[in-house]
C-alpha cells in the first residue's frame, strides 16, 4: 500500500480497476475508478470502511460473481 496522509487510499489495480469498482458497487460500496490504472477509496466512518474491506476481501478471494450484499 502506498503511504498517504490524505483521507483516501490509492489501489493500483491496473486492468482490474473497472471490474473491482463494479463489484464494489454491487455490494453497496462506491469507489472512484481510473480505468486501466486503479481506484481511489475515501476513508469513511468505521462501518463504511468495514463494508469496503468486506467487499475487497470477497473480491480477492474469488467471489467476484456474487451479487448479494456483503456478508450474505
């Protein structure tokens, strides 16, 4: 992870950026997409951060086709 002193985190996902953003959106999490480069995630309230981390974990673990809400 790139060090940051801002209220956002950059994830250099390259060609996966759009797929990751779509997956997050289907799970109620919005990220700012830079297609082909990455996504910017704004740090939010603890429950918002938890929702993002849950979606990111599911994406990483291969649950990319899941359409249900996180935790289901």
